[in-house]
C-alpha cells in the first residue's frame, strides 16, 4: 500500500507540470444508498429446525473529501480533470455475538480514512453546464478497526458520473454518483460488492490559470 501511495503522489506531480489550470476541491458525500445486510443461520445440535439470528448490517454514512485538481483542455467542448483527494467516510456495523444460547447484539461506528486519484473526461453541454465520466482509484486504510471486519485495507476502482456547472470566475459546483466494486465492510455474514454506492457534492475553487 505504501508503494501505491508513493506512486500516486509521483503521478500527480508529473500531471501538475502539464496542467492549464488548477485549484482546490472540497466534497461532501453520502453513502446510505450503499448499505447492505446479511443473516446467519444456526442449526442447534439434536434439533430438526435451526434458528435464523438477527441480521448483520453495514451502513455507510457521511464523508468528506479534500484535495487538489488539475485541468487540461482537450478541445472547445472537452477537457480532462485529474485530482488527488484525501478522504474520510463514516460507517456503522451492527451484528451480534453468541453467548451460549443467548444472542448479544452490538454496534460499532468508525471513521475510515483513505487516499484517491480521480480522473475524468468532461463535455460542455451548453454555457457552463457540463457532464463527465471517470474513475477514482481509492485506497482505504485500517478498515479492520470496525469490529469483525475481515479486511484491513481496501483498494477499489469505482466509476464516477458527474453533472456540474462552471461559473464565469472558474469555480465549479457539481453533483456526482460513484459506483464501487469492493465492500468497505466484509465478514462471514455480510458482504456485497454491488452496493458500494455514493452520492456527492463538490466545490472547485481555481487557484492558478
């Protein structure tokens, strides 16, 4: 993971040398659409029927991104953005432990930190309105600080769709949808790679043109 981080930083430095403009980008995200759950089935010894215990649930919540973005003009309507982002996202895990025949529920909540690169191709629809599509290679660290999470770190390549508006002063306000392919929380009872989904709102403030 350390080699990956160093490679990402080196790549961003190289990209910055060729950018036509750059600036700070700040985002707020919500991951509640990506919640999922699973059940465990326990078959008691000497009985014909088993018991389905309460569900194990993963609920991602609010998140924040802060980083720096570089812009590259490709044509009158197309341009490319490349960003490096520091990330933090909150998540809550709910499950249970077995104490003999007793079910003891528990919940655990934590902030998960990460680092990401975002690359997107954008198309200007009209005036300042634009749409974009890209990918956001992301590494999340110490995810196993959430109780019973089997993963210590997660590396994912989510697809990102963006709809935004660029103002005359160069500031951009955009909404995005991100679809990932690896779960942040994964244990024996709850795992869903299809539900890593996130909505976000971003503000870009130009620093250099």
